[in-house]
C-alpha cells in the first residue's frame, strides 16, 4: 500500500482546460487500437505521416544478392537514416543489433526461392512476431496468379487476425506475377484487395496513373524501389510516388546497390520528409557522395 501520511491533496484538475483529443495523421488508421497506432507512429513520422523504409529482406527468396551479402557491413550503418527496417527474422536475430533504435517491419511469410514458382505458404506464428517486437508484419499477396492467389490472400487474412489480436499492423506486399500487366488498373485491384482484407499498410509499385491507385486505397501505400536504376531516376520515382499520394517508400536495391548508399538514403529521405524536388535531391546526393 502507498504511504498515506502527508498525502498531497489533489488540486491540479485543470478546470477550464479541455482535454485535447489528439488526431492520428495516417489515412484510414484513425479507428485502430492504441498499440497499432503507436507502432504505426514509430514507422510513419507523425509530423508528416511519411516513412522511409529500408528493405533488405531480399535474401529470403534470392539469397545473398548484390548489396546484402553482408548486412552487417552494408545495411546496419544505414539504419540511422531510415524510419523503419524491413527484414526477415533470421537477419534480425543474427545481424541486427537489438540496441538499434529502429522499428522493424518483419517479413512474415515464406515458401519458395527464385528457382521455383512464387508460392509463399507459411506465415509467422503470433508469438514469434511478439517475441522480436515487430512494429509491423509484411506478407506477400499474389493477385492474379492462379496458383497462389487464394493461398496468399488467406495468408494475409490470417496475419491480419494475428495483428489485430496483438496490435501489430500488417503490410500487404503486392507481388506481381511475370504474366501480369503492371498498370494502374492492376495495382488498383491488388492494393484495394490488400486493404479490404485488412492490411494496414500496402506496399506496391509505382506506375502511370498512380494517383488513382493511392486515392482508391483506403490505407497508406509505400512503394518498392524495384530493380536498380540510376540514382537520379530513383529519386524521381520517390518524388513522383509521394506527389501522387504515397506515404513513403520501402526501398532496397536502389539504396544498397547505389555506389554511395548513405548519400542515396539521405537524399531519398529528403524527398520524402523535406519535399525536395528530384533535381535538388540529386544535387544533394552528389554533394554527399563527394
Ligand atoms: C519483395 C519485397 C522486397 O523487399 C522489395 O521489393 C525490395 O525493395 P526493392 O524493390 O526496392 O529492392 O518486398 O516482395
């Protein structure tokens, strides 16, 4: 029992000062529970509702591809510039320092390698996501892929059940089968399906007409960078995505395969959080790369 002697009389009632109801800046996330919002607010800067996510989960399907051979050497030094790290539990436990002050979007499904057909068919156990303190869980959804569409939608659905139970947001990642046309019509379908099935964030690809993709998706969209292109083009991609309504990027190869990854991630960050135009961001990249 607390000591009741000399107990301070209550008087700081703030009468006349109405309690503020603080809004939540992320699209479609206003009705989520506190834990969900708290995790989302670690990923998306509450000041602008945007995020620079650094993806390095490529090895779960590709092995030690260029730039992620040694994540301790290539990715860990970049963590201080990112808002969130997307990686697998294997890399998290073996390489990422638990003292790193960064929320983790955990790759939470698995199934195949690049040698076979796209077919993720296991998802993480709820306890595992909680154990590694995931700020979000990412699962792939293969809309339009006859073999795996139903399974991957079910994976998303199941992961959302886990997320809702433990307050962990889920990111639906739209995988595009080789036979799919990467146009706005396809991405509207894929992103909307992710959101309708409960994803709190959707990761997809930029395309012409992207503003119709973001406007018809009721939750925040982040874009993947895709295969390595010249730095100027990757900065332009980030700018266009933000301009067309994306809440950020979840970029991998265009950062860690850059000749100057630290300069690149800082320049992408300036596009996202400071509104730099592509030419300004490229100038920044060149200055930092000197
Ligand atoms: C694929 C992923 C990857 O993490 C993502 O696509 C990688 O980013 P980038 O394309 O920028 O290298 O989620 O399912």
